[in-house]
């Protein structure tokens, strides 16, 4: 579930934003709103999913059955969090700074092409990040 929800942003939402915007500031604002809602939901979904894997680990350990694949699944699922904090940090921070600057500078401050390039980069990184919960689901299946 987390992987599909996350991938839908890169596969559906971001292309719509890129195809329909004619303003850099508006694109940055829309990306910021998308990120705002996503960051409130996606980490929690991954933590909840990993908690289910941990429950499976505890049950299987108690039954003296193999549990390592569930540990691997939990680890893979949670890897999206450090990936965000390390690999995606620079792109996220640049987009956040542009969003903050727009509140203080004229609305024409961000060129559409620059905004598109940043949002495309974020979308590619986000798609990579989305693969961690998917790999976790496959490992835990």
C-alpha cells in the first residue's frame, strides 16, 4: 500500500503539475502542497507497515519459525526515511527555499524551466524512494 500511494505522486500527480503549469511560482507552490500532504502520510504508512512485519517477527520467533524475511522487509520499508533525509535533502531544501522566498519576493522570481527541472528531479528521487516499500512488500510476501 505505501509503495502504490507514493508512486502515484510521481506517476500521476507530478506529470499533471508539469503539463498544466505556466508559472514557476505556482508550480513550486503546488509541489509544496503535494509534499506537505505526502510527508504527513507516507512515513506513517511505512512505520505502520513495518510494525506489522515486527508483529510477524515476534509471532514467528515465539513459534520458533523463520522470521528473517520479515526483518528484511521491515528494514527495506523503513529505508525510505533515511533516503529522504540524505539523498533527497538537497533537492527538497532547494524547493523549500524557493517556496519561502516566494512569500517575500515578487511572484515572478522563479523561472518556469527552473521550477520544472527541480520538480522533475524530485519526482525521480521520489520514485526511487517509493521502491523501498515495494521491495519490502516483495520481501515480506
